[in-house]
C-alpha cells in the first residue's frame, strides 16, 4: 500500500464500541488513516 492508493470499504469498532464503516466516515468529510506494524514484529 502506498500513499494515495484507493482503499476498500471496511468496518471497525470505535471507542464507543460501535461499528463504523470507512465510507460512512467519508460522507462526513476527509479521513486520515494511520497503519502501524504489529507490536514486536520486524518492519
């Protein structure tokens, strides 16, 4: 994945325990996603 690559829609659980879809967030405005490597794994 590179900067600017399109991302498929997905859902995740927010801080309130509610399921939220990426495309639902995009309807409200720009979204910035951060991806971090799994802890204690090589980069």
